């Protein structure tokens, strides 16, 4: 369910998955039946859970406690770092587990609750809730690791994160400076990227995107609110500006690095696949097999890890069933593993620390030259940009159309 895309003028490229794979169809039918039986036997609502509400209360309480203690209560150096870490864990979980469920309409069975929780979470984080819902639900979710469609693998000039992205000499060193860029990602997102996204006509598989004027006004007002409660209010309470900015930056450096690693390592490592479509927009795999080839899980059956990461740790389950609350993903992940084994389908799982290390090694590989990493590219013969600088935004078209 896409809950915030109304009012956006958008066109989508006609990309088609392979619907004629008997093995994949049997896998899907088996898995869907397992999931259906699970909810029928447990008599639970797939869109919400009491535990999801309890988790949200705990996380919001943790975040507001951290914020209140740092601003209104005198602290020692040790306690400052404790409350910074409490705030980081809280905002990280708010993003990966609570807001992520809400944007897919499955934090609650009530649409108003999903919208409010998503709006509140992103407002507290400083990111724009509206533009991120547009960016996430179509240009990434349905088109994972597809060049020209998945906005999250197009990278930036400073990083080459996929084999189709243009190579630059600086990329030889990207595995060294990657931690720095990942650590400033959220600050860049809040103060630069959101504004840039509102000016982009095309990103990923979205084209001709425009936004109503009141969305611009709303974004500016919410940015002012964020700066007000995170920086201006503490200064008004007597804290020095330098101290406030120091805490603010430390908070974001930690938060940014861990949330970026969790996401990047789920899709961008050497063993994941980057898959190109042919001239008719046809992909070689079914939707289910495509997700299995392009996504990695870490500790997907752990309810403890799921508490903090939601659909990020059980990434395959989330991409299969984005309309199901993430508290159910540990159980669904077990069904996925069983069905994959039964139907001889690929499945990828590894500890997060291993995926993070493999992600960094893959960036090192991609940084060597323009031809490295192509072994991870399925359908590379279809990908022939006329100029290297076109690669990051290239949509393959029939011959003679350009």
C-alpha cells in the first residue's frame, strides 16, 4: 500500500517480470499457503499486532527521554553519551521498524494511524515523509537492483555502488572514505537531499514527477520545526551552541552509519545480483526469484533483532509481503527458508557484520576500474549506454528510438 503518493504526477517504465517459471510459481503458491495458514491458525491480524504498539511506545518513550534528559537535566560526560546512544537506538528503531511498517500501511489496520505514525516518525527524524514514500515504495521496492529503476543503486558521484554506475578515478579509494560518507548521510538527507528530490523530475523508475506547492511549504515548515527542537530550543535553555552542535553531529554520525550499513548490506554485495531487462522491458526471473537473488537477510528468525530492525533484518520476507507487519517476519522467514529448500530456490542469509564487510569489499572491487563487478550483472549484454556518463540514469530503449 502506498499511502503518500497522491498528487504526484508520475510515469513508470513498463518493466515486466517472468510469469512463466513453473518452479517459481510452485514456490509462490506453497509459500502463500503457509503464510495464509499461519494467520488463520493464530487468528492474528497481519496488518497490526499488540506487540508492534508496545514496541512503538517503548521506542518513542526512549527517544523523548533521551531528548528531555539532554536538554533539561544537567548531565555528566558519561551520562551524555548514554543518552545519545539511547536516542540513536530509539531513532534507528523508529526508522527501520515503526516508520517502515507505517509507510507500507501495516503498522496498524487503521489508515489514519499508519499516516500519523509515519508522519510523526519522519518529522522527529528530520526527513521529509512525503518524498521518501514516493522514493521508496516504487523506485526501490518493486525494482530492486535493476539499473535505471532502483533509485537506491544509482549511487552518487562519490560512490560507485553497482556495476552499471559510471567509474571515476576517485572510486579507487571509495572503500576508505565510504564510512565517512555513510556517517554524514542523514545530515545530507535532512538538509540537502530532501530539497534536491523535490526538484528532480526523474529518479529511479519514476518520471515526470511534480509536487503541489503546499508540499514545498510543508517541508520547509517541518525542517524549521526540526532545527527548532533539536538545536534552537537547547540553546534557548542555556546550552552553548558549540555543545549543542557537537551532540547533534555525534548523534547523527552514529545513527547515520548504522542505518546506512543495514540497508546497503542487504542489497549491495558481490554475491547479490544486478539484473537488467531486455529491449521489451522483460526481466529474466519471476518477481519472487528476483527478490531472492537481490536481497540478503541477517538473523531473520531472531525476534530480538527483529525488534530493532523490523523488515530490514528479514528483508526477503518484507519484499515478498510488504503489507504484513514486521513482527511476523521471523515466523514468515522460517516459511521462506523451508519453501526455498523444498523448491530449490536461492536464499541468502549471513550475519550483519559479515554483510557489512562484504559490502565494503564489493565497493573496493567496483572502485578498481569500469569493468569490475560485471560478474554480478545479469543481462549485461542488454546494457549499452552510448556514453559513460549516461550509465547511472540509462533506460534501455529499442534500437532507433534514440
